[in-house]
C-alpha cells in the first residue's frame, strides 16, 4: 500500500498533546509551513520538522494530496463485500496489489473483507469485480455497494 505500515506492525503508543496539535494543524492544511505550526504549538520550526518526520517514520501519519476521483477521470466508486473460503490473508494480499483498491480491511460479520474500488466507469468496475476479484482463489462471493453520492469524507480523526 502507500507508505503506511500495516496496523499490526504499528505500536499503539499514546500521542502527547503537542504531537496531536501538530497533526491537527497538518490535517487542516498539509502544506502549512513548519514555522507557522511551531508558533501554534509552542515549538521551533526545527522541532516541528523532527516531530513530523518521527510521526511519519513511525507510520502514525502520512501527508498526501487527496483528489476528487470525479475530477481526475474516475466516475465510479463502490465498496465490495467479499466472502472468503480458506485463508483470508492470502485473498487480502492479492487485493492489496490491485491499483483500483484504495481501501482494504479484513473484518468480521457478513463479509470477511471490504474493498473500496475506484474505477473509470461501470465497464471498468465490472472488469475488476468479474474478471479479477471473483477470479481470486478463495473468493466465495461478492456483494457490490455502488456509491451514488459522497456526502461526507473527513481525515481529522485520531487526535481528539
């Protein structure tokens, strides 16, 4: 996946208030200068730079550009519920390598895996589900939840 280590490899050390404040500043604006963040949290620019690097190295956060899929040519998104027979991790490994999969969780309940797919159009979505996901050894069944309208998408969790 994209730069973040899997959650099972990340230590769950509580963050101090300063680190949380730095993260909140970057969640508001990922391009905010370290000097500006330093003034807001009471640290020097160099100290903020070091903290940000440690947070990234530890896999606690990443700084990325978030795009609107519609604006960059991907008009169809869907969540795929996948039921698996056999080794769930092997199926998840295969799904993780697919560029169309942008969110992937192993879960409990009606499905063993949830995979969010972003596709160019309905034909592309059909190809991914029918020819690629359903062709994976161990995939027993899928259920597709096509997104009609995105109402809320936030990235501010984790610090409050």
